[in-house]
């Protein structure tokens, strides 16, 4: 995975650290419910609210959070933005950007996260956009995924290159988005 930060009109505070396979920061071997549980506990402990904007995962990230008892104290909402009209009309993604680069792009992911944060009135937001297959999309190969993130200290995007079939790529994207939110929130006190 690679990480890049993008400014919100100024210098970003810096992106969250990259998750690398086998690193202590990664919870990729922890089941979804456990990662989501850690996320909800940490967000509640810090009085932080969460939002999602999902294209590739079509609501799976928000659903995983909502499955945790007590999630209503942290989860403000989510937008399933599968179609570009929802990305522009609801999330405020720049239509010219979508026209020029397509929907699978780090800046699109960043703008989706900013839009979810704004639309839901949340402290932190994450977004997913990518290609699950079976065919390439917008000139991007299957397995190309971008996760956007937005918070009070900045916003950015993370690129993932995933292998597998459609179901596995979407599941891995959901897991990575939950892990990214957990990084942004930080561990429970």
C-alpha cells in the first residue's frame, strides 16, 4: 500500500501511517467484527463521530460499524455513492475531475471523504472507490482501490493493489477502510 496526503487549502497535517503486511499497526488478521468493535470503542472513548462514503463497498463499511452494539454513539451515517451523479450531487465531488480521470482516483476518494464528513456532520470520514472486476474500469486494472480520509487536521487518500475475485476485493477494501478509520481515531484509552 502507498499513502499520500492532499491539502485542504493548506499543508496537510500528514496522512495516517501506512499499514504494511505484518506490521504492528495492521489488524488485517483480526475479524471484521473485532476491528469494528475496536473502532467503535475508540471513537466513543474520544467522543468522535464517524461517516462513510462508499462506492466500491456499497455500504459494507457503515454496516460493519453499525453491527457493533453502541455504534450509534459514533456512527453519524454513510452515503452509498455508486453512481457518479451521487458523487457530485450529494458528496460534492468535482464533476470535471470525474470526467477527466474517472471515479477510481485518489483525489476522487479524498473528495468523497470530505463530502461524507460534511454531509453527515462527522469528525472523521472514510471513502472507498475502486475496481472489483471482473473487467478493468476507467483505465484502471482490477484490484485498484483508493481509500479517502478526512478529519479536522486534513484529508488524503491511500492506494491499495488487491488480488482476488470481486467478493474478496470488496471485503479487503472494507477491512482496510475500517483499519484506516481506527488509525485516524487511535486506540481506545
